[in-house]
C-alpha cells in the first residue's frame, strides 16, 4: 500500500494528520470521540518511514489500542503489538507475502 492510500484512510475516518512537534515521531490522540494523528515530520527520515509510522498509528485506531504513559508496561506493549500487527497486514497483505516467499523458494 502506498502512503497516499494511508492518508486517504485517515481522511475517510475523519482523522486529521497534522505536523506536531514532540519528542516522539508520532502520536495518536483522542478527545471525546474525535481522533487526531500527530507526526513529527522533522524526525521522520524518509517516505518509507513515514508510511510505516502512519500505518502503525492507524493500527492503534483500528484495533482500539490506545494507551497513556501511566499505564503498565504490559498494557503498552500489548497495544503496540496490536497496532503493529494491523500495520504489517495493511502494508504487506498475507497473500502477497506468501506469494513472494513461494516465488523466492522456487
């Protein structure tokens, strides 16, 4: 999936993606029922990294895996794993990965 499609997904879900200066590269926040993704573009090295980060932040939204810094490490880790799994499946769908592996093993 290309980066424009990820931005389209965010737009379809009414999730603004804004440039947000912070220590981290990205954050997703929720106020009431509204979501917003902040990307610190000054810390993102290239479009590939931007795509990976945006997919992971959308993964937090789609899996309901939001957390805050006061939550236990186990909870944070579980939320990150869910978001990353969603991102992996969107960026490289299982069938595409399977076909690539089979092709390489021939």
